[in-house]
C-alpha cells in the first residue's frame, strides 16, 4: 500500500482547500478549484457523486437544492440537467453562470496546475460507479496526484480492488477504538478525522504516524486550531481558508 510522508510534531502540514477555495467562491465550483490552485494549496478537496446516467460530478450534498437553482437528488438526475443548472448565484451574483463541474473537467483543470486532488467519494456508490471514477483517474495518468477518501468503507474497498496504487483516506467524524487497526484493515494510507474527534484523543495522531499512517484533519479554519493540530504532527490541514493558512504557515 502507498506510504505517506509522515510529519514530526511542529512540521507544517500541507494545505488542502476544502471544496476548493470555498470561503470566497461557491464550493466545489471550477472557480473555487482554480482559486485554490492559484493560492498555492498542495491539495484541493472536492466531493463526487454520480448522476443517474453514470457521470461523476462535483457536488457536496446528495441533492442539488442548496448549491444550485435546480432541485432533486443527484443520483436520480440526468447529467444534462445537472450540467444546465446554475451553481454560482446562490453564493453571490458575481458567480452567476458557474456550473456543477463534471469530474472530467476537474481532471482537465488539474492537468494545468500543480495542486493535487483530495477526492472524496460521497457515496453510497456502487462498485461500478467507484470504478468509473477510478478509471478516469488512471486514464488521465493522474494516479500519483490523487488521494481518494471516503466515509464509506465500501467505496474504499472498491477503489482498492481497482487501483491499489492510489492512496486511500478513511474519513471519520468520531474516532475508532483502534484507529491504526482500522486504517490497516482498509488499506488506508491516511486516517482523516474531524478536528473535534481528534481533540477527544490527540495521542491518536502520534499512534497513526508511528504506524506509518498519515492524518489530514478537517475542517480547520482558526489559527488556534492550526497551531494545535500542527503541534500534533498532522500531515494535512483541510481548510476553507487556504490563503489564510498558507499565510499563517509563512509566519511560523
Ligand atoms: O475532507 C473532509 C470533509 O470534507 C468531510 O466533510 O461534509 O465537508 O464533506 P464534508
Ligand atoms: Ca468533503
């Protein structure tokens, strides 16, 4: 299984721009993705769902209702409908005309910059759906620039079956009793807890690192928390404020 670069306590974590540069752009839009690349984020985090006709698209929620002017469950909608609705105006009139990106568009954009991809499979997705997304990464030749993460253990299993060379991240909102054993069982290169979960048992970060498992913590937007998790030696900071975090790192 792929091995992460493991930090020592105090080493500066890489920046993962949560849903793109989502503090100042509509989340999961190409504008948010480009802005995160421009800011210098080492990773851009996006969420992927699959439409009724099998096209992976970039959207956080299971429905398009909150972040577009359309309605409905993305898994029941056609890609042509999802591609036609406005995904920018809800955030600000300045972003009118932004669309729900296809995953293919994100891969194309990635090829133009140096930010890697922290790809969350939202799930639940079928084996076929996960395979299609993984195959697109392989076809684009970008497997060395992607970490595939999910809360859904099945999605990780399906990805591992297809492409064990792609590093996996297990997302957790609460800690497992034995996070190291859980990561190893799922072939997860990264164990990615919420900040509040990690704060319940901070020693877990060292335990994971000692076992050669990396940690990306989410979603961390304050300098106090950047300090606290950097001191634990986490590898990645998932943040809505990548520009501010990069500035904070430069001042350390
Ligand atoms: O990258 C981790 C984080 O994105 C998980 O939560 O709800 O923002 O996808 P959510
Ligand atoms: Ca996410």
